[in-house]
C-alpha cells in the first residue's frame, strides 16, 4: 500500500459525516479476521459486516467483480452470486485485484464500493441487526454504523447470498 493507506478510511468518515450517519469508532488491536475482531469489539459475529470480493465470468469475454457483504457468522454462497449475475464461473478474486478494487488491504475491506468496477451486493439478513460493525479500512479501527444509515449511504443491491 502507498502512503495513502488510510484513504479509504478518510473517505468513509467524510462520507458518513456529510450524510449525517449515526456511527461510533472503535479502536482495537490490529485484527482482520471477523471472529477475532468481533471479540475485540465486544459484539456477536452476526453483527459484523463481512466483506468478500468475488470474480464472476459472464459469457466468454466479460468479468465482473462483486463486493459481497454478509453477516460475520454466515458463509458466502458463491453459487448464489454466480446465479445473481447469470455468470458461467465464480471464484474469490485474487488478493491483489481485491485490494485494488477495495482500495484497502485484505481484512479491512469496507462494505461500500468506491470503484465503479465493483458491484455491491448485501445479504438482506444484515438488515436484521440494528448496527453493523466493520473494519474501517484499517486493521486497528472499526465502525459501528446504524444499519438504516448503511443502507442509505451504500445503496447495496440486496440478494440472498449466504448458505447455512
């Protein structure tokens, strides 16, 4: 990462402030794994917004990337993402590509897309939580964001993309 490794964090904070979002910042030991960081933040993993970047091939020539946001205790259903985009092949994106599209390192990916090449899809079960927790583009800082404000700011496409 370059000198502006916290650019995603700064942009997120500026956007949330500009939109009047209700959120809290939580500082903690550097950690990017959902179950570990949920314990550090003191909440159930179901309240974590786990962010995964997926590559979907559509037809022979087109590749699309999806930022899939699911509850921290759920598994992403890759086949559901493939079906949603009517793809022919699906896989997790390569780490380098994922970090380029997300604008932050693995483990700190925001549940917001700031890249037009990255389609944001959130599982509707996230909306059951009053607040969502996620690493804020940094391993040492998280955000607890009121779920209604998340939906208003991020405008995710809602689709069932988890498996039990």
